[in-house]
């Protein structure tokens, strides 16, 4: 090739690179939030060339979730799975997705030596019933549930693509099915022209696809408020992350909390592993391993993970210690920092040492259940002193690239000092955690102002303001004395917020 030809090629390469850079610069991240998706909350991030493209991707993601739920849900009596479950000893032709999921359950039941089983619901129901009666289940009840687990639940015929339901055990396709659906939803969104990257996060199980490396915060099971500092954070691209844990759901019996994750082989709730986070190329693998690792011993988990290509994990044990896979550290984001919102202005100079350092405020709130899937509302939670000075913004929810609608939070938005806390802030990383109930959130306040200094002891007003697109505007406020005496106040609900509580208490209590 002569010099002239080389020059032409070089110019062409530079032109293509420049054009690609311009296209990338035009891409934006569009964020959407939903409640009541597969029984929990959902966050969708789309890296797209325009808002119109992001909305087409959003529609594709939601449509795929709806299609898969109509096939695999154990809670919808009209789903394909539910209709098949009502048959007995009858070979039924089933859809490829249902056949695939049933087959995967067979494989994981074998690979985990029974730690992962679709009939774990048999054990869960025994514990739920006993908890309702405020007692522990009897040994006979547990033994009966375990005997159901040990039955053969179905038989698959690969040639005819049929599934025969055999057992009398209650079955729910949990464990990895949510991750399985998330994976397919992300693929559906990526198929839209103009989409460069996508993240689908449903209940803390997420999938990243495309030209995107996402920072994922891993919730600390010992400090799992939604605004708490994460345990660690990892960088992932074209992978799935799933977290299972005992810290958000379970059974409270006679003052003792029991995990909702049960060992189907023994009929007992687990507790030796507080949290298991797994990242893997395949989302269903990540979901299955995360659940199984909360049941198996750490040694068994490590051996099983080694058989899954690309799988890495972190376990948090009951004593707070961690066990990490060999290459987990290669994923950890450095330098480590909190992924929670950081104030961009110093608003208030408070005296050191006034707030009792062993006390904190826990704010529990529940977004009111809407009919079916609903957009996540705008919400602001903050604290003002007796002079109505906003000493601390605890949380602000809004859709990225739509900060102009923050004005709908009229009380919070009333001045530049507040508005600047959100406008221009970076897009936060995703969070992987144990699944929460839809609309249920917990926030904490450590008594520090927006400058990070303790406030004076005394009376403050806590505000919870909520606004919904095409919905209503609501605000709750409550005066609280933060002078060292524990107190809990329940706030009345409204059409947007089912209820909230303020619990001022000693740290760890």
C-alpha cells in the first residue's frame, strides 16, 4: 500500500472515530422507577440516543416482563405455570420458557444437593402458619413439609417437550426466576435501535448489557437502610448481579426473627449466611447461586461456584465476617467511596457533640399500592430546625434528566439551598440487595447536618413530601425531640403514602 493510500485510510479511521465520539456524546442515560413489578420495585436505566428511543426500550422491557410473568408466575392463577400446576399425572406440552425453567430447577436441585428446590414453599408455609399463630412449628409439621420436598415434583420429556406434574407439594418458581426474567427483559431493551446500554434492576437483582460499565453497591446486611453506606461496590459490564439475604423478610415469633430463606432438606430457616452476592455472565446462574449460598456451607458454596464459568461471590456470615471468591477483588471499585447522594453545598454550621452519638432516627415508609404497575413517585425527606432552616436532606427521589420536575416537591424545593443538592448531581450507581416488598423503604438519620457535623440536641421537624405524575401531592410532617430519649411516632397514611413511622432509638436497638 503506497503512502497516499495509507493517508486516506488514516483519515477515514479518524473520521469514523470522530463520528463515533459524537454519537456517544449524544447518548444520555434515562432512568425510570416502578413499584409492583414481580412483587417488588424496579429501576431501569437506558443509555440511548434520545428520550424517544429510551421510551421504546422501556416499553420493550416492560412487555417482556409481562409476557414472562404470564408464563412463570406462581402467584397469578391464570399463568401457564399455575394452570399446569393444577394438573396431575398428565403430560402437558408447555412453552419453551416454562420447560427451560423447570429443567433448570432439576439441574440446580442436583447441583446443590437439594439446597435449592421449587418445593421449599412447603416449608415456608409451615413457618408462615405457625408465625400467624405466634408459635414455632412442631417437629411433626416440619417433618411433613420435608417429606413433601423429597417427592419428585415433575417429569420432563425432551422429545415431546412435555412436562408432567407429579407431586402434591406446593411449588413456587422463585430462587432464580426473577433473574431469568430480568435477563430477557434487558435483551429485549437492547434490541431497540439506538440503545447503547441498559440496566434492569428488579428487587436488587440486576443485569447490565451493552456499552456500559455500571457501579453496583452491595447493601450491608447489618445496616440495610436505603440511604446507608454500602458494604462495598463493584464494577460490572455485560454481567448479572444477584443478592439473597435474611435481613429484610422473614418470620417474627416470640421476639425472635427467622429468615424467609429455608433449608428444604431440614425444614429450618437459615441464618449462618446473612447475605450472598453473586455476579455471573448468566443471570439465572447468579440468582440460583445467591439463594443456594444462603443455605449451603461456605465450603460447599465455594466448590459449587468453581463449576460455574465466570461466577464470583461475596458472603457475609452471621458474625459479620466476609468470604470472597478468588477474583472478587478484581471487581471491587477503587477507590472505595459511598454511592449515596453527597451534598454539594455546606448549609449549616452546627456545634460539635450536641447530638448524642449513640442515637439515630429510622424513617420507615410505604408507598401506597396502586392498581398494577405504577411509576415511582417523586419524594423528598428532610429535617428542619425551629427556625425552618433545612439542616439535612435525607433523601430525594427523582428521575435523572428530569430535574426540572423537582419543583413539584414544593416545600422541599422552595430555595436554592435545597435545589442545589439534587440538580447537577451524578447518576448514582445501582444497588444489589435482598428483595424488599413493593413500596417499602427505610431511611436513617445520624443527627448530622448537610456539612457532616452533629446538630444541636432539641426539637426538629421531619418532612416527608411526595408527588406523583398524573397523581396527587401529599406532605407529612412531625415534630420530634432529639435530646436522647427514645421515641417512636406513627404517621397517618394518605393516597400516596400508605404509612410512615419515625423511630428515634439507640444505635443497634
